[in-house]
C-alpha cells in the first residue's frame, strides 16, 4: 500500500468583512496560481520556494508547467477559475510577460476575472498605468528589509491608477518593533490593506531559519514559533486603532491546507469522470483492473457483458494498461476475475499524480 495525504484542517475560518477580493477568492480555492517566472533578486532569507523553481524560465499554472498562455488558460478553465494570482520569483522581473498574462486572461474570461500580482520591486511609477490598462485589479508589495521610503512613489502611482494597493509580509518573530513602526508609517500612504502571513519554515528556507534561531511552533503547522502571536498582536492593534487600512493575518496551516485543499476540491469537482469519486481528502478515487494492451477491448466487452456494466462507467488507460471503473464495482468483482485489481487514488491536478494504491485481490503487478 502506498499513500500520501493532503494536509487537513478542522475548520476553515470565514473571510474578514474587509478582506480584499483577492483573499476572498483565494480562500474559496477559485483563483488560478500563475507562477510567471522563477527569476528574483533572492534577498529574502525566508523564501519558501523550492530549488526546482528558482531561476527557471518556465511558467506554472497551479501545478502544471506551461510553455504558452493557451496552456495557462486551459488550466484556468479546468478549475473554473474566478481569478488569478500572479506570483514568482518576482513577476515584475518578467514585466512584459506578466502584462501579457493579465491581458490574455482578461480577454478570455472578461473584466470580472479578478487578477492580483505580488512584487518586491519598487518599479518605475510610470508602469502603474500600464498595469492598470492591462487589467490588473490588485497589487501586493513585499517591502524588502521592511523599508518603506523607496516604495512610496510606486505605491502612490498604483493607487492613483486605480489598482487596489496593499502590503504583504511575513510576521518575522524577531522583527516585532520594526513591523510596528512600519504599520504606523503606512498611515501616510494610500494603501488599502496589509496582509501578514505566518512565517513558514520549509525545505527551501530551513537552513536560514535555523541560523536565525527559529523553531517550528508545533507538529501540525510549519509556522515559526512566535510568528502567529506577533501577527495577532499587530492585527488587533491595527483593526481596533486609527488606521485607514485593514490588516489580515493568514496562518501557515491555513495557507498550506485550507487554500490548497479548496483549490484541489474545486478542480476535482470540475473534472470528475463517471468512474471516479471524490474522497474525504479531496483526492480522486477509482477502481482499476490491469489488463495489458493486447486484449483490453475483449476484456472490456467481457466485463460489460458478465457484470452488466454501462460503457459510460468504463475507461481504458493505455499509459498504465488498466481498465478504470467505479471503485464499488471493482471491489464487488475483484474476487471473481484473474486480473490484478486495485483502488487508485490521485491528486486532481493536471498531471493526476498517483498518491495511493491498494491491491484488492491476490494478483499484483
């Protein structure tokens, strides 16, 4: 038996009343995640990005590698996306590609398709109008070293252009005083929101986080100890004080489990085949009978005739040389046939990654 499970959370909190549309759609799992470039300045020691995406010259739409925008749009349709979050790397290091992405998504799905973009670059303010004209709805600035001054002209240009403008940062446990000072400085700007994320300790940043003395807070989350407490303290200060912007806190556990699970669930429901069902873990489960390529048509006809199986419930998978059927049917007939029978579990992603296999009779491959 081989099995890999998605992370689980017991309860998904509702959105805050003043959350941005980008956050609301992300929480619902309805936003396409468009990794537009792996290029970045790499000045953040807490970056969670894995090595296999750093400096790559390829896009990812959700988990799918994409070589052109037709594949991006195909993935957006596969999950019935209501919007797109453009990320990286840093999308503004591939500015023309990012703008092209915005234009093509808006053209395909209409002005109601909400698009937000992340950047840590205080880019030339004249590009703000270009982003707005392309169709960008929301922009989130990551302030390097928590230094605001050099970003102000770009922030103001984006707000003046009509782009909802905000700040998104990790709550670094050892930067509490600097974050408090920054939140006060932000009163003088035109930002509409601040998102604080629980600092995550991942494979990509583990060594750096260890050097800074950060430990994982508990066995359930990848959050750094003290990060959540700091973020909640700052959230309470801002949302109960004299601040013109809204502050949202997003936990590591929720970003990993809640948003990912919601997106997987949405894609599974949009693409479910008659012989498949959705598990409690939001994966896809079906039964399989391993037949071999040579006589599979004869075997399918025999199965349909002997067990009165409707043809709509039968699929031939040539890659794995197996007949795919509802798991309930395979469980019922596996003891009566002399072929390997199994329960298959896959992720509802483009590549349909196989994450579970349970043999149901004595015949195994």
